C-alpha cells in the first residue's frame, strides 16, 4: 500500500528549456501517463537524494527519443550552452 499523500502547494512558472529536451520530456511524461510537471518534480526529487530517476526500460526509451529528435547534448554540455 502506498504511503499517505502529502499536501503541497504548486505554483505556475515559466522556464526556458532546450527544444529537443522538452520534446523528450513530454514523450516520457506521455509514456508514463503523467503531466510534465509531475515528471519534472520526480526527476528533481530523485536527484536531490542522489537517486537515479529512471529505470532501464525508460532509459532505453530516452535513447530512442534522443535519436529520433537528434539530441546530441550530454550532461557535459550542460554548463556550456548558448543561444543564437
């Protein structure tokens, strides 16, 4: 049985995200029948605890989506991005 749900307060925010990254995040959320916000919260909460947010099946799906959307960025690129 799942634990008791916790009451939270959500706020609307506007964030800028690389176009292909956003497409892949939306695809992952759709695959898991969840909102983009729920997916992002889950990723962040896992990261805050040093945990991997995705299992092998989802990682394989992400790789397929990276190829489909031509995403060649890696974590090493994360602090070196610039916009035209």
